[in-house]
């Protein structure tokens, strides 16, 4: 079962403050800078399809892959003209290539072992056209170790439900992994019924030299690393970094 399966119904509410339009515009600007001839984009880990939909408005032909069938039901219902496929980023094969592969919202950080990362990068190489561009964001190691993850509480509501989410992190420094233990309470406003969910999301934090090495092993050349949503060089306060790789040959 997908790690998001239990609360995919509440996903867009939990992340309604996320500026998908600005992020899609940012990815578009990166593509224009690094691969302006690109026309097709594969969104690996597309979730409910928000990025794919918005990238389509920038003139690309998008497609999406996600492990969660629950997420894809939402994506297909809200974007009937787009192509979405259920699959694992480590093993899915669509039988076609794209000018750009994008993997956003820390999808690569969910690949917690070296074997996971190598398998995901093999998928990416398989789906990139020659000279194609791979762009992804991830938890950035220097910031994770400088400002340790802290317990956080998030409260949101709409006209039907009230959601409280507690996130309690546990750092595993020898594995470069953080366990984020989620405790989610969902209260139905009409009936007063409360649903309770518990999940652990394991997140790999990455460093620039290891990303460069992993990309090279997959036949990709690291061409850019920056802070997410800016052109700033990542540093000790950069929790999310963006890496761009180009397919060789």
C-alpha cells in the first residue's frame, strides 16, 4: 500500500497553502534555461496531478506516474485530458521517452536506500530522450544536520472537515534518513465523528557530491544545483535543494 493511501483524501487540503502555480512556473523557467526545445514532460510522483496540469498550461505535453491509485483517481477526475499511470518510480516503464522528467515535492527523498535511488535513476534515464533534462527537489543534507527536524503541528479545515496533523521526526544520521511519524486526526464537522491515522514517512536527505556521483552512474551529468524556488546557491539554511541532470548520449 502507498504510504499516502490512508490520507490521500485529505492531501490537497493539507497542502492547500502550497503554491503549485508558482512551482510550475519555476520549473518552466528552469526548462527554458536548460532545455528550451523541450515539449514533453513526465511528472514522476505526480500525486493528484496539480503540477502536471499547470505545466500543460505552459505549453508542454505532460504525463504523470504515481504509486498511489487513490491519488491518481483524483488526478484523472480533475484532469480528464491528461495521461496518468500507476507505477513505482523504481520500476515503471512506459515504453516512450520525454524531453523532461520532473520529480517534485521530495519524491527522490522517499528513495531511502542507495538501491532505491539507483533504481529510480535507471527509470529516469529510460524515459529521457537524448539530451533530455531531469529536474528534482529533495531534502538537502547540510540544512537537515544544521537545523535538526522538529516536531510540528498543522491544523486545517474546509467546509466539511477539520484536520490536525502532528509530525514527529526521528533522525538516523548513519543512514541519512529521517523518520517522520505522522499522527492525523480528521473530524467531520457535520457528524462530529473523528478518524485517526498514523503513518511513518522515511525521508532521505542528500548532498551535492553524492547526487553528482549517482547521476553519473546513471548516465546523467549534473548541470545545476540551487535552492528551491530561487537561483541562490544552497547552504546550511537550504532545506529543499533542486538538482538538474542532463542525459548523456
